[in-house]
């Protein structure tokens, strides 16, 4: 399952981030989001817009094309 497939309010654990751009992966790592992190889907914007996730008290927006590349598993 990928991060874009998670419904609002769903909690998941990130399993793989190696399919995404190195720059985006580095920026997420700087924010504390890495493999093994638990994230909660807060908002999905319409018309192919970004998704908002919450982890460790932070609310972060991620482009949907990047969310399609992050593999997750249910918690």
C-alpha cells in the first residue's frame, strides 16, 4: 500500500522511501520522517493537490506524486 491510498484519520508506518527523489527524501529526513516512522493522514486536498500528514506533532504537506512513492503498512 502507498501513502496516497490511506484514508483521512488512518495511521500507518512508513516501510520504504527509496523510490522517491533523493532531495525530497533528504528534506523529509530533516523533518524526522524516515522508514519506521508512524504518520497519520490529516487531509487530502482535491484535484490532485497535496496531502497533509502528521507525525511527532508536526503537520507536513507532501505532493501527491511523492505520496505515491512512499510505501506504508497499517499500524
